[in-house]
């Protein structure tokens, strides 16, 4: 099991966000996590990414408990968010070299060129990130996240702020990179139900701080998804 | 170079490279320290600026200019990271938090020392007061090192709060005060050519303070940046 969360609770003061959530992802799973604003999607991803501590419950990534060897667990993760984590006054090449040094990526120069090619930014590698469009910045953010070849990808609304065309292109790129050379485990949150369904193998719906529903993407037609989602959210939120 | 030091260097070199491009932090710090110095030079009564009197107040004013501009730089160094989301990028990396702290602290120290190197002779000219003495170098180095060490960890803590610009000096100055007092006293003694024994005690105090506040933040930085 690549990701396992058991009875995960996270509260901010007296306000519980996650209420005993259980989650299991196997190697190669591409799972989309849906849920309304405030459902706890980002909180869950931040806990898995070691950026926040759970109030209680256990989390294991690749069989390693999250509270042990946090530093080595971070090397297993690639995180893409609506924030790019990039330095706008450095160019693409410098950004990737910087992160590559932090992740101790071997043959860094060759690897940086390889990932820049994969995301189609090799022609703009020496331009400052500040001059990039939002879509290009997000593609560079993907290059940053896969630079160290992580087995687990966590994507927190990666298409926020992109127009439809750019978001479709990004979705295709993510899907391609998820199965590129190895079977990565991907957990993605999004508000775009159709894109989430199209990209993933499994849909999870988070409501009321718990996983309220789980379906294989094949078992749901795009036109059924919206009703299924809203029914689940209203039932889950009422619990 | 061992992996730990390579990561310290990576963070430091990244900060310096970005600053060389934008000069955001340096220009803000330098202009602020210059303005502070000018305000002191023109607002103080003339009798205090008399060559016989100025030695009693100038070192303190010089350290006020250093510390005010230093706080500005410390605030900026983390605001740049936070506003672009790159602080989380740093925290996601499998790098020891102590290495990230050291890289940020060294870049803050570099920017502060650079501003101090430029502002000190200007201060000397405006106050008609000689600031050239080789023993001033260890005094400024040790005082600024302590300032950067404590300031960097407090800036990291303050960055997640709403009133971050206000909170940093409020949290930070009470702890920093002993070092600022020691540095100002040592500067007074050095520039008045007093016996070296008077300076040595202050240097020893700052050195001990610097060692303690180098080790503690390395151990505590993980807690400081946690949500």
C-alpha cells in the first residue's frame, strides 16, 4: 500500500475538519478526491505531504509511518498545488537545479534537461519564471514535482486559474507523466468533476470530514457524476 | 561537500542569486538605514554632535540604524518566500530543517553585513566621527551574527501570523537586547581606543550568545515553520 490513512482526525481549535478518515491507495492508483469547499481536501493533502500534523490517527506512506523519518518520506512525494513553489526571479533551469540539489537528484544537469523537455519548456529554460504565463508556470511546477522521480504525486487543484484549454493540456500532461516509466500513485483534488472523472481510475468524495463515497471511474458516466456528487455531498454533510 | 552543507549552500546561493537580480531586500535595507542615519544627524541637538560628546551616543545610534534596517530585511526575506508559496516548496524537500535555517540565516547575514559596510563610513562622515578601527570588524560580525541567528527563526515564526511585520520586532527585540547592548558598548570602547580588556568581555559574551543561538534554532526550526 502506497498511502494509508487510518482514523485520521484534524481539528483547527474546536473545529474538526477531518473526522476519522480512512484512505488506502495502491501503487499505480490515480484517484480524484472531490468535495465542496471546506470539506478538508487540502487539509488531507497537507497532512500527507508532511506540511501539517494530524490531531490523531495514523498515516503511512510506502509503509513508513509519517511521524518517523519525515525527511526520507518527503523524497517519495511530488506535490503540485495551485501555488507553483517557484522563484519568479530565477529562470526555469535555476529553479529546477535548486530543487534538484535539495532532493539530491543524481546526474542533475541531464535530468533537468529531460524534465524540461517533457513539459515542453526547453526553449524557455533561461527565461525568468516571472515572464511565463500561468499555464507555463504550472507546467514548470510539474517538472519540479517529478524531478526526483517520486512514486507518489499529490495534486491539489492543479488547474486553478487556468483557462479550459490550458487546463486540458495540463490534465493530459499529468496523466501522461503519472504512468511515465513507472506506476506512480496519484491523489488529486479538483472542483472540476468531469476532468476528475476523465483523468482518474477512482473517484472519492469527501464530505463531513469523512470519505462519503467511492466509485470506479468506469462505473460512472459523466452525465451521472453531477447527481451522484451532489446527492453524496448533501447526505455526507448532514451526518 | 557533505549533503547537509550542500543544501545549506543551495538555499544560500538561491537567495543571493535572486537578490542580485531584484535587489529588493538590499535596496530597502540600505535606504532605510541611510534615512535613519540622516534623521539622527539632523534631528539631534548640535551640542550632542560636538566631537567631545558624539562618542557617547554615536555607537548606540549606529546600532539602531543596523537593527532597524536588519528587521526590514528579515521580514522581507520570508515574505518573498511566503507570498510566492515557495516556502512550502522548501519545506516539502527532504532537507533537514536546520540546513534550510542555516541557508536563510547566512543570506540574511550577508545582506546585513553588506548594508553595514556601506552605512558605517557614511555614518562617520555625517557625525564627523571616525568609524575606522580594525577591532570594529569582530564587534560588528559577532553582533550581526547574533541578530541574524535570532531574527531568522523569529521571522520564520512570524510569517504565518496576520500581523507579521509588527510581530517580528515585538517578539525579537527583547531577546536580542543583550547582544545589541553588548555590541553598542563594545563599539563605544573600540572607537574610543579604550583598553582591549573592555572590548574582550563584550566579545566573549557575544560569542557565547552566538553559539547558543546558532544551535537552538537549528533544533527548533521545524517547530517554527510548522502550521
